């Protein structure tokens, strides 16, 4: 069943001058983001055409880039209208021929990225003061409607043709896997029987019926649609606490140097060992003066460590996911001067109400979530010269295990900061310390109350690291742990980590990655979807799907 | 990858005189339930031997039966000690050769049943006044430890050999799928790095280390183990509010009459249409006088409608799941006198504090949960002569859709009772009305406040049914809905329903069925587990597993 269409190595960096699929226009405080997908500009143009505003990973990488730039480069943008430039079509969802010809791993990681991007829109609404209004001016199906569902509000043109729908189950034998089912019942709180009916319609619902079912917030005849959208966009923009004008922070290219199996950014370095199936990932502490005021952060632009280091980390995590599927274990190190990290933390905390600093904290928060959700084993190694302090200690908390050498001669300490106290909640709404100490909440307070560094024994006692071998045992213990990990079934590890990392409450966000995605991944393995006669494979081709009707 | 070892039709009824794998002894208020699995008495004895107290579905059916009888037949039992009669082995978990030679659907439904049984133990602790103490007197691995995790407390003998462990990931390339990962981090609140390490050990942990990691509550040397267990069991029993002595309610055989594709119990009738892949399931209202006092419920024993009807419904749901995988849609009817159901509801509510009535309500609650978790589409049909009232209306609420005929001549009404107000919470802790009206909580109050019957239009307006066609449209609308359902991918429907049915909060229970089980089902489809060289297939045979190391 595994498809083998070769996917070219994916580059997650782009910029406005390279956009092919989206048109961004800014008018006062309202940005209009219009989808206009170029059919022949998919990532694998010989395998599929992106008809009817259907999308592939490349289209979504542009969207993610636009959102990131709206956050940082356009403080004057307070609301975004999402619409389409194609006549009578809003968006047909993820391209089926792309999905059908992609490997299982690519499908899963494509969905994960698109989910993160849509959750990023909700994150903007919740944290950045930027609201989203979907202005659906045509047929809006599957992933198209899921994109609309990620908006704060959905307006639909009532022209007898425009519709919203989730036709995946009846047409393709898979789930709407980008949060659709979850958002219909958990965000829009559609009644389950109405949602059940809706999710089995091939043609979706239009106009009044869409409003009555709560699938959209309002429907307007063509003659009044633009005006209603413009009016509501202004109202949404008026709710924002963003500044009325710039300057923003321009995001330049990261331009990593790639040499064989080494990728090197300014603060992040990755080195792949293919024989061991590991990646050694090192993130460096600031090596020069960093901004201490909000204005200085804006002036420093994308060159301040906090922005640059976490943009780089985000990029390398995405490359690992998509381009290096066989690299199962990531060995995480933080190096440099921990004091420099703690000083950045102080500045971030002191200026956290400022729009730009809020965005920097948001960037770090989303990058750490990306790490939580990356299906690779992470082992943090804490050695002399480490910079696992404050924000960088979150990397150790996000890791599946942290090993800290208990060295008799060399100083080796970690340190927490105020930023470990809740600035970077996980998808489930708790801080990584809270999740770690679910059974002993007092340990969170103890850890945060401790002022100053902790050596290996103190860190072990405080429950902050997994193991603290001495210098004699260190090499063997770490080597054996990494070798053992590399020998396990990668699937069992993925499932195990997805369960052990997310103790505690579940949220809409974790339900999308836990419940919805796990079921979708199951379906993406089933012959009824991906077999020769499966619904995903026969769609748009000759013949109808043939199902094995056994229920499980 | 689909295995085809024919599983004989499974019978879920058993009784003490037929037990082969468990020994129950009752001493005062403490029952000791000892596992002593007969190697050669598996459900498919030619395919596998149940060595080392490993279990198959038959062993678990006995366990579920024992638990049900403890609830009803033994009110004097206030605590249960779970232990093993095999020397140096507590339980090795689910039998691997059984799993390896079972179809995907059987694996999934086996795990679902065992999960429900273990959640039933926690339900007894929370609701029935019966606490569980696992007395681990030998090696306790995988499903064995998961059984212990379902107990309130876990005591381990510290003899240098007895251990607890979850070796599924390192040994079998699958997850501990019976709640193990979830309970380790969410119930016992083990730190995630310690849980990660624990879940990758083949040999488990012993004695002091098991206590320190919170994997067990206490460890005792052999010389003191029995005494410590006995003492703690007495303490747990002393917490109970169960009566000090009987009489209990004996559970006799259900003895359904099975003729071809019809199964008929006293109050439940199932009729399979193989061409349409449907099962028409009818549950009848009481047809004679029912108990109104707690004593009368005890005297009536297992013949009162509330017990009998829901035991029958439970049995038929389990048979459908395991024995009729191709029957995808269940058409649910309730027939008879709704007034008779409402009178039972009054009696249940009035006597709800009494141990026996509490157990009857619990039986209904668990059966309805079983329906929520059954991977079949349920359509309720509400026609003249229906008995969808109170407790039986929960069947309509549990269904994916309810159709109610709006008949001009015949009376056709539904009615709620106090029992719809929270007596039967779903796995997520909310009532079915609350989940239905997540977006409009006032509709819950309106529905419950309405005194008396509602006709089709009133029920539709109150949001209690999906559709109310008139008598002219009824046949076509219902027929087309059922035919459309039967044509969809069964896998997409399973995933869709698992997402749409459980809006709202998640609990340990829903995490086990949503997050954990969904991932396990995915792994159960992966070549790394079930392929020719997969870990589940090569275990205990020649050769080692060969993995495709690509992470997804």
C-alpha cells in the first residue's frame, strides 16, 4: 500500500516575492488574503494539478509564511479576511491526487503541518489581536471548509451555488483530517446528528440551511456580500489591541548552510548520523548584546536571538519531519552562556505586554509545541558548557528524557526562569512543568521558587532531569539509551510518545492531534482508502471504490 | 496483512460453574480473585496456548462475568484482591500468538472489550463501593500490569523476581493497548520521562524501584506480603457503603433463541438483513408489573425489566461487534408502553441510593456506554407504538441520528424523565443531553423541564430528534438514509463517529478509547507490527523483526 512517488526535499522558507498561490492586500487595519492557487505550481507538478483552489504542502507553506509575516511585519493589521479569487470556487481542499500519490508518512506529516498552520490562526485570534473572517464566495469543500473553520467567523455568499461541506467520508473514504470534525462539534458546537448528516453529504449545504446548522455565521445575497464582509472585518479589527501603525519586524531569509549531512544556521546546528539514525541538534545561547526594551526588540528586528534561534529551530524541525523520515532520535544540546539566555528571559518577561515581544513569545511557544508534536524521540544531553536555562530549559522539558552529567570537576548546572512558569503552554493548556509534575504539583512551585543554578544532583532531586550519571558512566549510559531507542519499532515509539507526552487535560487542539489525527492515520493505512480499489485511489479515475465492509 | 484465522462465534455468557481461568473465594467482605489460566482452554486452542497466565477474549469474558456477579450477587463483598495462583507469575498479558493470528477487527474489538472490563473495575470503585487491590506475586507484564493499573492500589512482592512492566514497545512493536500508557501518566501520574523509560524496558522494574517510580503503591518481602495484602484489603473494605450481608440478585442465563439471522431475548430482538448489512434491533418496554421499592427490586432478582432488558442489550451489542463485522448499520426501535418505562424510571430514581438499584443504574450506564463505543452506525426510528421514553430515550440520544414520524392520524410521542438528567453519563462525564446541546446548554434545561410527551414537531423543535418526516415521506427518507450509510467506507464511518460522538471534555476513559486506542489501531495496521517480519508476528518464533525505520 505504501506509495513511493518521490517527494522532492521540502524547503519551508519562502517570502512574498516568491508567492504563487495567495494574494495579500492590506487596506488600513484589514488584510485580505485571497487564495488563487496556480494549477501547475504544485510541489510535484507532473503528478497532479492544483485545480479548483485545491492545495498541497507548498500552498500551505506559503500560507504559514504569510501568517508569520502578518504577525511580525504588519502590526497595523488587526483583522484578516480570507477569501478566493477564483470564480465560484473558494477552495476544494487538499488535492486528492497529491494525497493518493503520496507515501503514508508524507500524508501524515502534510496533515500535521496544515493542522499546525490552522491552529496558528486560532493562536493569532487568541493571543495576537488578529481576528479572521472567512468570506466564502464559492464552493468550499473539505480542507477548504476546514480552513474557514479555523477562522473566528464564517460568512457565506447566498447565490444558490456557494456551499460549505465535508465530503471526505462519502467521496474519499477518509476523514476531514485538518480538524474539521473536531471543530464542527467542539468549536462551532454543532449538534452531533446534524454534524453526522453534514459529514456524509457530497454536496454540502448552502445559504440559510448552513446558517441554521451553525456551519456558518451568516449568509448574504451576492449584492450585499462584499459590504457585509467589509463591515464585519472593520468591527473585528476594532477589537484589536495591536498598534495602529508600524514599524514591524521584517523576517529575512534564514539561509542555512547545508553541507552533506550538516545543516548550520546562525544559532542552530543539526548533524545527521545516518548509521545511527540520529540527529545531533544544538541550539546556542546569545553570543552578543540582546535587546532589553520593547523598542530595542523592534529595532533589532529578526536578528535578535529570541527570534532568530526559534525561527531556525522551527525550520530544522520541519525539515527533519518531512525530509529525514529515517532519523528517529534527536539529541538536543543547548550550548553557550546560560546567563545570556536568562537575561533574554528577563527582557521578554518585562516587555511581554508589548505587541512585538508578545509575538516573540508566541513564536517560541508555537515552536516548542511543534517539538512536542514531532514524531521523533528527543533526548536532551546536559553537559558542561550547557545553556539549558529558562527558555532553553523548555527544550529539556519537551524532550522525552534529559540526561545530565554529574561531573566532579566541571561545572554543569541548569537554571529555571520566570519563563518556565507558563509563558509557553503545551497544546493542552498546561506548562511543561505542570504536565511533568501532574502527580506532585508542589514540585512545580519548588522548581520555580529555586533561585539560581542547580547542579546535576540537585536537578535530579528536583525531578527536572531523568538521569544524572557521573563522568565515568556517562558515555556508556547515553550511548546505550540512544542505541536501544534506534532499535525499537518506529511506529510503537510514535504511538507511545503521543500518549506519554500529553498527560492531563485535553483541548480542542490536543483532540485534533490525538483523537482525530490518530483515527485519520489509521484510515490512511486501510485498504478501503489507500488500496488499489480504495476510495482515495479511485477518486476521479475510472471505476468506483470497492470496500471490504467489515467494521472494526 | 489481514489474517484470516477463523474465530469461532463468541458467546459472551458464562457462569461460575463454567469458569476455567479464575478462582473466586469470598471471605467476609473481601473477595480474592485469583488468575489461573488453563493453557489449553483458549478460544482457539489449536492456534495458541495460554501460557504464563496470558489471556485471550475467553479469559476476559470470565473476568467480566465475575465482576458483574460481584456487583449483583455479592453485596457483602466490599473489596477485591486480584492475584495469581501460578507460581512466580502474576500475568503475562494478552497472548501474543492469539494476537498475531487474529484479524485486525478481532484485535481491535478484543482490546475494546478488555478496556471496557477494566474501566468497569474503576466504575465499581467509583460507584459500587467495591475497591480493588492488586496483589502482584510474580512477574506482571503488559496486559497483566494494565489489569493491576485498573485497581485502586497495587502491592508487589519484593522477592527479587516479581516485577511490573510494559514491554510491548521493545518486544512487540505495539502499544500497551489496554489503557497502560494512559493510566501510567494520567492515573498514577508517573513523570513522563520515567514512564518513557519504563515503557521501553523488556524486564520491567522490581521492588523499591517500582515503588519509587510510583508504578506500585508498596512492595513487601515474601514473608510479609500476604499479611500486608490482607490488612490493606480489610481497610479498603471498611470504606464501603455496601450492605454487610445479602441477599443479592442472582444473574441467570439470558438464553436467547437464535434462529438463522434472528436473535430473540425476552425484551430484545435482533434481526439481521445481510443484503442490506443492517440489524434491526428492538427493545421492548416492560409488559407487566415492575418493582417500585428497593426490596422489591431485590426480590424480583434478574427478572425485573431494567436488569433483564439491559443485560440483553449488552449481550446483543457484544455479539454484533465480534460475530457480525459486516453489519454496519443498526436500526434501533423501542416498542411498547412508554408509561411503563417512565414508571420504572420513577422507581429507579426514588431508590437510587440503595445498593441494588445503584447497581441496576450502573448496568444501564455501562451498557449505554458500550453502545456509544460500538463502531456501528445507529439510527433510531421513532414510530407509532414506540416506547422512547426516559431511560429508553437514551437509546435515541446515543444513536447517530433519530428519525421520528410525524403522523397525522397515529399518536407518536417521546418523553423525557429525570433519568435523562445525568443518571447515565457518557465516558466523558457529561449526560447525552449535555453533549447534544454543548452549544446551547439552555436546551438541556428546556428539555428536562418539559413535563409530558412531545410529538414529532415538538421533539424536532426541541432539538431532540434529527428529522421528522410525515407519513408520506417517511419510508423513502429512512430507506435512503440507511442505503446511503451502507455504501460508505466502513473505516471512514468508524473514525467519523468516534470523533462526532464525543464532543466536549475528555477523561481518562475517553483518552483510552480516543487517543490510546486510535494509535494502537494504527499500529495494528502497520507492517512493522503485523507484516511478515513485523514484531508481533516474529515474537517467539525464529528470526528477529525487520523494521522499516521511517518515522511518520
